[in-house]
């Protein structure tokens, strides 16, 4: 996916050393990065770490590491911002959670993405986390087991494709670029993952096929 003409003009300015152009690009992608942060953040950090604070720290890191982008300015600027933000989140998890059960140091692994265990946890939390009332307890337990079975049956990359496409709402091309697979493979894996999850999704209150 080639950048739009206005984006390319901003990228050209970044290549020329224009920090204001970099700030404009980051602002344009801020909502998408915020969605990733809220999806990936460990629930134990809710109320302790604000997504906007994560993005502020990621912005400072992007400024410091701009040479890494300039080394290959043909890549997607959003994918690069997401990489910086993911690395920032791992640092924040490590600072706040240390070596607790979900070891933050090991979470950022798969193809410059998140570990299989971390992705499965985030998927489960966001699919079932709203089932909190006493009357939903039995349903949550039943669906939790079904969801675990469905996720365990998926290839590790399939789970990551599902997270990127369905929850972070990335495009197929962006997903392929992040995971270093072809566009067709990303599309096939997404449809396969959705198919295995369909039974759980249909049982969720309010699900519309």
C-alpha cells in the first residue's frame, strides 16, 4: 500500500529532517495506535497506566529513533510507529510488573510482535471481559473453555493475524508486512482464524453475524 500523496509529502519532509512533519504523521495515526495500546495492555495496569501516557512515551522514542525509519523510508510509517509503540509498551510492562506471571520481557517476540500467550490473553479478555454480572458467570465459564479450545487449535501466526485484523483493525497489507508474510497468506489465515472462532462469537450476547 503506497502512502497517499499528502502522507508522502510529509514523509519526504521527515527524510529532510522536519520534526514537525513527523509530529503530524504521528498525530494522524494516534487513534490507531491508541487502539493497539488498549488491546494489548495488561489489565493489571488499568488505572495505573493511561494509554495517552504510553503514546507520549512512544512519541519521544520515535523522535529518538527516527534514524531507524530513515534507513528504510519506503516502509509504512504506521507500521514503524506501531513497532515503536509496542516496544514502549513492553518497557512499561516490565517497569510496572517486573517478572510477574506474564513476563513482559518475553512478550514482544513473534515477528516483532507479541507472544502467542500474550495475544491469546488479550483476545480472551476483550471477547469475554464484558461478561461480569453474576447471571453471566456460567456463560462466561462455558465460553472461556470454548475460546481456549478454539485459540489452542490455531497456529500461532493465525492468532496474531486475528488480533491485528479484528481487534487492532489493521489492513490486510499492514498485517502481512508486520508478520513478514504475503498478502494472500494474511487473508487466508484471517478467514481460517475467524472460522475457528465463529462458534464462540455466535454465543456472545449481542453478536451479529
